[in-house]
């Protein structure tokens, strides 16, 4: 390795943050699974030495703990935020729909990677279970705020949440375009809530999503 290359690598190491290591580790986790998460692999990916890793993490286990915390913050946090303080039932349900189809907000590949990892870790399996319960509890609370009593609020929360997670797990591919998908919106809303959606709110949501799809 030349002196110039060594200098560049040293400079890169000095600029890397713990967040950079976490982001690289998340990519490896999603692409290849937890067994591929080795310090040497990550260092090579980031073009730095293994020693750089220990400026930010005490061990590989500490990095793994950070990945779980990041998953919880990203995927549960954005879901809870979507339904917080919503004035109308439609606002919350449509916000959930928006989160689940926008993979820059809710990352289904990361969610599945964590669940795959949990199959081989009893501790993580318990964490995933608790996280699922927290998500369902948040949605159940949302339904309660909009006039549903228990246990109906809880059951509806489970139905809408587990339907979406199963959708990801089964890797369902949608051949229809956004216009056709939006045609199901009223039926989905009625099935999940037992109520009819406000026509104007539904029309505005459909128009917005079709426009976004057309401009991508």
C-alpha cells in the first residue's frame, strides 16, 4: 500500500463515526444476515482498518446491540409517530398506510432481517415479541382514542398490524399499479375499521399517491 493510500485510509478512519459503522452493519445484516456481520468484513466495506472499529464499539456484541436499538428507533418509532395525536380516524389509518409503503421510513427488509436473526437467538426473539406487542398496543390505543372499546380496539390493531407484517414475510409482489392499488383503498379501510372512509379524504389521499408515483 502506498503512503498516499495509507494517508487516505487514516484520514477516512478519523472521519468515520459510530453511525457510519452502524449503517454499514445494517446493510450487511439485510443483505447477508447476522453471521456475515464480522468486524473484518465491515472494515473492508468501509475501507478502514479493524482498529478503527474499537474507537466506537467495545466489541462486536456492542455493535449488535446498537443495531437492535436502531431497528427499534426506526421501525417502531415511525409507526408510533404516524398515529400519534391524529384528529380523525382516517388521518391515523392513512398515515399508517403511508409509512408502510414508504420504505425510506419503515424498512421492511430490516424488519425481516431482525426476525431472521431472532430465529437463532432466544434473547432477540423475546425483544422482537415485545416490540410487536408495543406496536400493537400503540395501534390499539389509537383505535380507543377514536371510539372503539376493548377488546375490539386490540383485535383490530392485531389484524391491521399482523396483516402488514405477513405481507412482508410472504414477500408479496404487487403487479398492479398505484391507480389500481388505490382503488382498493375504501375496501381496505372498511375491513380494518368497520367504518366508511370520508370520501373527500380518500380522494385527496389517492390523488396524492398517484401523483407521487407518477413523478418518481
